[in-house]
């Protein structure tokens, strides 16, 4: 018989359940560790609200009349904005404590402090508290006023019955919790320790010796931890470190973790809401960077940077500051993450022209990688376009979601029609919105289709599509997985270091958007050709560079991969049509100005009179075309142009 001091073999399932219950969010929270995450609570001094059907700036919102509200009240409807005035009074006895504003509501929120956006608050994105102070001091202000701007839509819009259903116009959004709390940081750290160890014990499997080692340590941590006595916590954490400090061998796969927040410039929400999503997500990234010096964040789409620059200049200056430090990293080189098949070759080039020009002017650098994780397909001309625009690398994701034909590689050279090649990679974790969990890191290694010749891969972490981005918990997980025996190496890195079968119908939906895109591409081409000719003939002609850039950027925005293909909601389609109308109207005026400069009185005063028709060939080859004009009593008169040479002007009487 074993002596009293001998180690007792533990039943694996019972031990796993014991550790799980010790940190459970559902069971025994009155006596387990999870129930100690928050300490004392204190009600708000005052809470009031102002609602508006439009999105208004902070300076206008705070001048409105706010009405008293309480937790449990509902607001809305969909697409409205609620501004909450939150008055706080922190108890004096909380000196030395970490104090949070705990805020749980439906909808997407953003804290404003000292007239600046300060942090996103989105329950769906696991951001439900705002840190007022890491450690309250006697000299700190104990009373202050904050504003919380809440959009009446979720991370994924407001679909009625399902996420991708049309929005429910009458949906209400409820505030379920709003109070001051003491946040126990030491409990949070232990919970992350337990989470990583539990996942390793479960996912490494019973055949793995490391799984049992980890489970044994986790069980010892439960034995040692007295949830009512925080003085036991440091020793419990040291036990966890005994696992995390055991390093990997040199041959272990390395995962390059990059913070990311894929924000669809429009999809289940309109363009205007995307501006707010960018602000909420990126200001939270800035707060995380302040507390995590190793954290890097990759961010694409010049259009979104332009939005933040225009609407949130204070936030944008902070982004520029971290960009100079190499931590807030602009990527992609395009104006938006456009559709990869429908835009013309010229539009593809313009995406890079406008994007790279913006990044060069604002950040002093061109992008070396094309970042397109979420589009539905890829034109074979893209490698040639990329190389011509200074791009050497290509990152995408959705090939791994094919329903029928699984793509055979994760890292490969993509060769275009003309022989141009770019190094392509799509992360084997099968997502551009990972949460930095053990399961995802193990999946990344398992799914790598290039084992034996590629021992590195990318993992993009952070809530995406509807924004949100990384969280502190994700960063804490990565710290523990940096170099832990039994797991792949996970290191924070920067980006320097084909047709998708899933989305059927995206090339046949919303035909008016596709028609508008092609017509506007042709119109802007013609304006540029004729304006260039006019300038070459008359030095006094004012080439409309600024106006053309504005119109091109509207067109490029509408080529976003959920707008041009037609996978967006009707509200976005209406926005797109409005932008096409603006391009047509303004473009027609610019075209008329160029023709007037070129031909003067030869330009017909009105096409409706039927007197004359001016034929202009703006293509670089000869054309023979049948053309028509209105005739008497609504009849149609046909004519033919024979061998109309490039840029040749014909008059038809």
C-alpha cells in the first residue's frame, strides 16, 4: 500500500471537470475563481440619454437636452444613435484599486472623455468595461463625466431573424448593466493561466504526455488557490509559470501573430456606420498599445484611414504616432479591399494608385503586401498589377473556405498571365479573426499544407468583419503561448517578416450596381482622355485633377468586395447608386468642359434638338460603330462611323 505522502493517480475526466468548474462562468460563481473577477460595485451618480436618428459629432451631441434613464431601458430603433451622459463618483475607500466602468448594452458603444474618443464598448466584441484607473490615487479626480455614444446596431448590423437577413427597422436595444466596479487584475491573470492550461490538457489529447503534465499542474493550482485569500494568488501563478517557462525545441513551428480588425467598408450596415466602426475599433487598439509595448496591429484600406483623419483628427494623430514606431502598420496598398474580379484592369491599378499615394503621403512609405483576406475571387491579372505597383507579397484567406475543391497550399508563388510572380500566403488557421486561443494555434499547425518546406505561418487575431479588433485577453493568451513546450511558438510580428466556391451568386446579384460601375469606369476614362487632349492644345485649360480624384475614390469605394458583388444590404446598394449618380452628373460636366475647350462652337448645344451629333473615339484603336440619335416624333435615326481613329472627332449632321 502506498504511503500517506505518496502521489495519488487522478482520474482524468474528474480532474478536468474539477478545474473547469473552478473557473466556470456558469457554475459555482458564488464560490469559484471566476466569481472573484470583480470586487465591490458602486452605482453611477447619474445617467441620462439623448437619442437622434442621425449620426452627429460630439460637439453637437453634448449640447442637446438629456433625459434621465436607467438600466433595463431600451433605445432605438435601428440605425439611431443614443448618447449617454455618465456622471461618476468613485468611493474614497477604493484608493489603490483598479476601477472600471462596467457597461453592457446591445449596440456598439464608444466612450468619450475630454472631448476625445477613448475606447470601444461592444458586448459582442468582448469589450464591456472601460478602465478609469489602474490604481486609484488620492490625488486623482473621484468625480467625472463621460459620454458613451451607442449605435443602434450590432457588430453585424440588425438582421431580422438571422445575421444576413434584411435589417429589422423596429429593433430596440437594451442597456443591461452600467456601474462602477473594482477589477481584480490578479484574478484575471489567473483565469487566463487556467484557460491556457485547460485547453492544452484537453486538446493535446490523452496520448500526449504533455497533456497530463499540464492537467496535473492545473489541479495543484486549484488545491493551492484560496479564492477568499488573494495572498495565495502569486504562488498559484508561479505554478502556471512552471509550465509556460518550459521552452520548445528549435524545430517547432512558428506562428506570426498579428493584431487585425477586418472592417467591411459596407456590408450589413451603411458606409456612414463603417466610419464609426473604424473609430471604435482603432481607438481601442491605441489603448491596448499603451499597455502592451510588444503589440503590433496591421490595418488595411486607405479609405478608412481617410475617414478617421476627417472625422476624428485627434485619434488619427495618435495613429500616426504609433505608425512611426512601427506598431500601427498600414498594409494592403489599395483604397479599399475591392472585389477581385469585376473591376476593370484600370480600376485595379487605380485602387493601388490611390491607396499607395495615400500611404506614401500620410505614412512616408509604400506597402509591399497586398492585403485582401475577404474577397470572393481573384483575377489572373492581379500578379502583374501587383508587381507593377511595388507589391511583392499577397495575403488572402477565403480560398481555404472552398466548398468543393480544397486549395492545396498555404504558402506558394502565384504566377499571373504575363509570368509575374508574387509570394502568396493564406493563414492555415482558416480565419482572419482569430481569438488567439490554444485550439486555433494547434489548428494552424495541423492545417498547414506545406509542412516540411514551410515552418512559419500567419495568425490574424481580433474580432473582424463588423470591427471590434483585438482584446487584452487575446494579448494575454499570446504572451503565455510565446514559447511553451507542447504548443507552436507564437510571436508578435509584422507583415514584412483564384475563385472562392462558397459565395455563390455574387457575380449575378444587384445588376444595377455592376452596370453603374462599368458605366462610371468608362465615363472617367473618357473625361481623362479628353481633358488631357484639351490641356495639350490649350495651356490655359484647367485639368480637373482634384475633382477626378474625388470621383475615382467614390468609384473605388463602391468596388468594395461586399458592395460591387452585391452581397450587401439594400441600404448599402442605395448608397452605391447615389455615388454612381454623383459620378455620372459631375463626370458629364467635366466631359462637357473638355469638349468645349477642344471644339468650342462645334459642340452641339443639345442632343435633344436632333440637329447634330458629335462622335468622339476615346479608345486607342480604330472603331467602326453603329450609333443612333433621336429623330422626329420619337423615331430613331441610325448612322455608322467608318474607321474612326483614336481620339478622332466626327460630326454628324
